[in-house]
């Protein structure tokens, strides 16, 4: 029988009419580096010492659990909560293979990606349960770095808890030894997928908008009217009236300009203007009183 069960049975055997209670609680957190931190509480209700016929509750505690039941890695302090008195033993970053003082309840090993917690045997037998004083309390809570994958205890997040004063089979639990291997919650995975889809859609819309912006229609291009038509503004026209010059052979309005940006095209030379043919002098009009014959003689 392990120390926990022995202490319980001793308390009952010592005082059959024991009305007080016993508290034996272990709370620890495992770290990814094969260490553990936590505390152990050993306490009795006030008045148990008197019930047991000893000088004090502290002496009753010593008779139940022994003198300094844990090693040097555990820091002892007085414990008091309500009508509970006793001792607490805290430990910090203790290698899991140095927790031999708790080996009568459970052991911890690192196997692959998991921590494995295993009890050597059942904390209590049915006979032990029948002898427990009313209100006796013993809980073991172990928090894993990652997801709990298997256990016969009660799971809350990554913490497993057992009621040792009611456990009639060896405790067992397996959990991930690192937070990164615990796996992301489903809600987080779904949220991440939705976020990626939204980002992808935004990128597609941006690229499509940018592509449409680069294909500017002719209406958005620089106005053709702003581009100078060479050869017209610079040509001197004072000596040759434009009205008499034949310009129909080189129409400017029909020249295609939409397919090639005007600003980049080289100016086309204008065909030379045809010289104006001089007009023949007009014949003087005939006098009204002269006949055609007289005009011919003259």
C-alpha cells in the first residue's frame, strides 16, 4: 500500500471516531525541458490532534505523513486555509526523473513527443475506501505543455485531475511535451483559412483593377488637338492666299491618329504647295457706239 493510503488508514485506525479530515493535494505543471514545478499540500482540519490524542495538530500531521516526507528539492512552508492546517511543499523546475518522492503515487516519463504519467497501482482499494473518514480529500492535477491525448482522469484544457481518494485503478495520462505539437484549435485553423482567402481575393481584385487602368481607352489619351500639325502654323501664307491654294489633296482630318500616340510619332513633312499660276490680263471693254467692224479696223 502506498504512503497516501497508509496515512489515511493510520488516521482511521488511530482514532476510530475521527471526525476531522485529511487533505493531500498535488498540483504540478510540466515544462517542455523535462522539468516540473508545483506544490504539494499535506494538511488536517483543526482539532485532529486532540481527536488522535496527541499534543497538537502538527504532531498529528507528522504521525500521518512522516517527518519531512519530501527531499531537498521541495521547499517547506506552513499552510493554513480556513480550518485546515499543515504544510505546503513547493518545487520549481525539478527534473522529472528526480520526483522520486512522488513515485508511490505516479511517475513521469518522456516518450517521443509525449509525457506519460503512470501510477504504479491503484491509489485506493475498496477496503481503503470503506475505512476513509468522511470528507477526506486528495487531488492530483497535472498540466501538460500541449494537448492531452489519453487519460482516465478529468480533462480541462491541458490539465488532468484525479480524485485519488476515489480512484480504484492506476492513474494514467499522456500529453504533448511541447506547446507547438499540441495542434491549433479548429476555430483558429478555420479563421486562418478564411483570412487567407480574403487576402487572396483582395490581391486578385487589385491586379485586375491595375490591368484595366493600364489599358486606357482613346478617350482618356492626350487630346489630338494639343499636338501641333507641322507645316501649317509655320508656313508663310501672307503672299499666297490660302483660299486659292489647293489643299484637298492632303486632308488632315482623315489621318488616323488613334492607333499611335501623337506625342511619340515623328512629324510627317507637308507636301510643297503648288505655285500659283498668274492670271491673264483682261481685255478692255468695247465702246458702246462702235461696231464690231470698227473695232477690228482699229
